[in-house]
């Protein structure tokens, strides 16, 4: 088996910034509560006519340019998203058409906030086994479209963005070193969007009951995340044949600074080894890890030869982690 690596990165965040002060005007909350309980100061919100595929398109264009790859060289497009443009066709197919990636297969992965990491694991399988040479893996979300803006338990947490990577073949022992995927469907009701599927088709009643919005038991998800992240990191490190001290940078799902700090403490690792940008974007679900990776690389926090461990968790319940030995030269010029 050959290896797989990341050879191009892109990200897109909508222009509109919503601060905590703006939220204070229409939901019963305060900037002080949001910052102290989550670390979030602002988030990006897509325009009314902007869908997840639009964000995915912008991020993908940058990733392809970064990799020096033309759209017709892509073998496969995988989009991780909890907010697809529609139930079907897949957002990946909409993206395939817009990019003009005429040779590419395309499908979506649905694992809530873990979707991009699940997609990267699938892409690794395709590239390492020789079934594909070039895979575009995107995490794209417009959570603002499924947020109940009157629910202070969720509306303060989420934001919109997209991150994209181009994955290509590498020498064994370089690039991705390990993947670990997990799920616990018994916790499915903790984060859900109840209506609009085959169990509860959309109707006047479901809209009246606001079942087309995301619901979450934040306290239980918090407990799950604090348990799950350290274990998932340890598993990725073990499968890579490394020790935790060998990891140069951890890139966790950006849901809540308290979750990230708790994970660092449980692992006995300094907080400085955890990349954080939750203050700028909030929780952008499957886009959160690739956007954080992009910003970490552009900020020079990961250099060629470094080991990074990425970890995501979310609805399903799902979790996913991976270790990568970075193969790209750092480009700090385009921040
Ligand atoms: N502003 C002010 N007060 C609030 C707010 C708010 N926005 N939200 C809740 N409160 C109040 C509650 O009503 C409660 O008041 P009470 O004590 O009078 O009942 C108090 O604050 C504490 O509420 P908790 O829910 O216990 O607050 P907690 O410290 O757990 O923080 C939070 C809530 C931020 C949601 C936290 O539980 C969390 O981050 N959970 C994890 C969420 C997450 O990571 N989701 C990721 C997956 S999402 C996906 O997959 C799409």
C-alpha cells in the first residue's frame, strides 16, 4: 500500500460577522456568558441565498490552486456536511458540476461534525489502495440555516464555513499515518434535526413544532466530548506507532474552549499544543477541523516533518481522529 497525504488546502468563510453583542439583541444571552462558557466571540453567517455548496466551491477552488491540480484531474469528490443543499442530489455532485470535475465520482458523507474526518478516512482508503490518485475532501456547513435563533442553548454556538483538502499519493510512512473512526448510535437523540427525513416528513405540523431546527442536549454532549476526545487522540497516536509526546500539534473540533482545555488536561499536554480558532468562527461542524488545519498551516504552526493529530466528534454520536506527518512546505504568505 502506498500512503496518502494532503497536497493542497483551501477555506472559505462568509463575509458577514455576527458578534455576541448582536446576538444579545434578539436572544436572552450575554457576551460574558458566551465567552466564559464557550470561548466564542463571533461567528460567520452565510447570506440568505448562499448554500453549503457555494462555500464548498470557494474553498475547493483555493485547495486545487494550492495543489496545482486542475478540476479534470480529480478522481473523487467527498463532501462532509450536516447541512447539504438539499436531501439529494448530493452536495458533492453540485460541487462536481460547478468545478467542472468531469472525471470525478462524487458523494456526501453524513457523520455530523465528524463528517470531514470520516471523508478523509475514506479518501485515504481510495488513494492508498490505488483506486484513486486525487481526491478532493471538503467539509462545508451553513448551520445558520438549521439554527433556531430563539434557542439560546444552540444559537450562540454555531457558524458557517468550509474547508477543503486535496489528497494525493505519498511514500509509505509519510502523510496520513493512522485513522480511527467510532460511533455510538444510542446517543443519536442528543444532537438531531428531527423533521424532513423519512421518519418525520416535513409538514405544516413539523414546522409549527419547529422540528426542522437542530436540537441539542448541550450538557450531555459536553460530557461525551470530554470523554471522547482524549481517547480518540490516544487511539490515533497508538495506531501511528507514536507516543503522545511525538505530536507537535493537536487540531481538535472547535466546539467549545472548555472541551479543548479539558482534553489537554486529561492527556497531560500543554494547552499551547492545541490549535484554537473557536473565538472567531464558533462551531462550524464538519468544516471546523479542515478550517483549523488551514489556519494552523498558514500561521506556520505545522511545518514539513511535523506530526499533527486531528480529532472530531459530533452527532450520531460519532467521532474520528487521524495522525499525519506533514509533507507540504509551509506557506505563510497567503494569510
Ligand atoms: N446565555 C445565557 N445563559 C444560558 C445560555 C446562553 N446562551 N445557554 C444556557 N444558559 C443557561 C442555562 O439555561 C442554565 O441556566 P440554569 O442554571 O438557570 O438552568 C445555565 O446557563 C447553565 O446551562 P448549561 O447547559 O449547564 O451550560 P453549560 O455550561 O453546559 O454550557 C453549552 C452549555 C455551551 C451548550 C455546553 O454544554 C456545550 O458546549 N456542550 C457541547 C456542545 C457541542 O460541543 N456540540 C457539538 C456537536 S454539535 C454537532 O454535531 C452539529
